């Protein structure tokens, strides 16, 4: 099986050999810190061994639950926010049909899948309910803490809908709860109501949880192969833990982005040339942004879908404030392609491309853009993804997880906490009038 690779050769003019030598030592120290489990946030390192040490009984139960949902539901609603939905969505959009929910059932073969609880929009929820219509559906509510407001609100709505449609007992058989093994409101509810439950391990944070039931149940419902996903992750883990620096893609990526950061490249844009990678970028943004953006430090993570955004953000990337580095997600072999035909009269002037494939055009756009951006002083790094399949994606997930652990330690932050996320919650609760927030409420209202 082909491997994910990281290539920074096109950015070599921005990185001197001695800088790499020096950062190599720092990255290897960070690796020791991570693997010795003595660094900051060391109670959240369960993701390191997850691809080889996971609960096999639960894994089998995930497959059974997915089979049940496939057999009794036309629609699955996945309720969660941040790490409790982005990994599943990234995988489903990367691995399955570009128009998964709208392509015919004969092609899709599995339930339509929609996401809720990732915003607080009444319009979104109301219209999602219209999409479900009278059809049979199930719900997978995912919240590690079991107390996050956005998914909790959405779950209330769908729980009531299920109970009205099927009665309380049957509704309970259509609700799958993925949460902490013993704590939180959702766990209590699941126990009380008898929902089938799956566990988010204590030592695996939300943004590192895609290879637990958090990601695996929705991914399995979509028809993707979760065994192959885990196998890919196992291979990337093997490399990350065992390989020396020169052959260790995750270590090199962590090192290079930190060299560039220290030279004023404060923003990293992740660029894809295939729309099915859009949510991989969204997943990556949380993984890196929430892990590194703290203590008034960190690389800001952004993403662009290309060539689409070359016609909106392209001007800035080429020519605006020079604070950018760019990492390209290069899907080496897309699963489908179209060959361009010759036309008798070359009115659109495209006959020079006849016999060429869309991917040929796309790859040339990518290479041309990479050189142009490099000339414009945006260092371009590349992550090569062999294929649009589970094996490659499993590798990619682990590659980025390991890289961010190393990168966070290089930066000198705890990559495994997210204290900053609490501030908006506190204000929201106060403004909503949640009991216990009365004093804060008065203060905030004066400021509005
Ligand atoms: O799974 P939970 O506990 O609902 O959390 C969802 C998301 O919210 C955060 O805790 C931030 O508030 C993320 O770290 C997490 O992925």
C-alpha cells in the first residue's frame, strides 16, 4: 500500500540546512516529551495508541449498530460539534460520493446522513426536519462532555420528534449516544432511557477522537470500511513512532512549519484541489487551531478550496501581506476522471487539451499555482495522499494528529487542552439567563 508523504523541497529556498538541523533536534526532543508521556496534557494521550489498542468488542458493536441503522433508517442525523462531528464528516465526504445525499439510493446504498448541533440556527434545524419528512430515521448524538449546548439543543428537538413518531420505547432503539463512559448529562440520559451507548475514552480529546466511536459509527453507516481506516492509521503510527527524522513525515512537517512560523509566516493555509477534501481541512483547522492557539501564541489555520478560491483569495495569497505559508493536500489518484474530447471547430480554443484528463488539467493548475505562490514568497509544502480511500485517510488522520502533538510541544504550549473555548460559553450562559450566572449577566448587559 502506498504511503502518505510530506514534501518540502519547493520551500527549500526559505529553509537553510542549519535551520533544519537545529529544528530537527527540537522536534526529536518534542517527540521524546510526547512519547515519554511527561509533557503538558499527558492525561490526553490515548490517541497515540488508539489504532492498535482499541476496544474490539465495541468496534464490533459499532458495525452491528451501523448495520441496524442501514436496515431500518433512510436518514441518519449525526448530532455533534467540533471534534464530535468534523472527523466523521471529513471521512464521509472524502470517501463517499460527492453528492452523497442526493445521488440515487441505488448508487448510495446507505442512509442519507445530515449533521445537526453544529450551529444554533432554527432555520437550519427546521429545514432539516423538512428534509427528513415522513421517512424513517435514527439519531447518533455525540458529545464527550455530554453538556455542550449546541448539540444538546438539537438533540432535544430530534428526541421529541422520534418519540412522537415511534413512541418512547421504539424511539430509544433509534438513538445512539456516544459520550463519556460514566459522566455528563448525556450519559445519564442514555442510561435512564436505555440508548445504545458508545464511549469516548477519557484520555482522548474531542479533536483527536475520529478513530473512536465518535467518528467510526457515522463513517460505518455511510458504507465506508472502518477496518481499512484503522489499518491506515496503524501504518502511520508505526512510522511516526519508529522512523528516524529523515523518514518521519509527521516530524518533518512539524519541524518545517515551526521554522517558517519563526520567520514570520504566522498563517498556514491548507489548500486542496478536490472538493471532497473540504471537510478534511475543516477537521484539520480544529485539530491545529484548538491545539496550538493559546498563551497568545500559535500559527493561525485557514483553508482554501482550489482552484475555486484562486478566484477569490488568490490575489491575497499571491500578493497580499506576506505572513502566509501554504500546505497543499495533493490527492495523487482521484477515484474518477473525465477525458476531454476534440471538437471539429475549436471555438472555445480548448482543443489543445483534447485527449487530456480533468486530473491532468487540475494537477497542472496545482503545480503552476505552487510555483507562482513560491515566487510570491509563500513557502509551499505538500502532503501527498495516495488515493481516495480509507487506507490513505487513516494515515492522514494519524499523520496530522502526531504532527500537531510535536508541533505544540515545539511551540511550548499544551496541545491537548482548550481553555479559551470557555469564554464565549460563559457569556452566552449569562446572557441566556442560566441559573448561577446572574452577576455576569448584569455586567454584560451594561456593555451591550
Ligand atoms: O464532545 P463535546 O464535549 O460536546 O465537545 C465538542 C467540542 O467542544 C469543545 O470542547 C470546545 O468547546 C471541543 O474541544 C470539542 O470538540
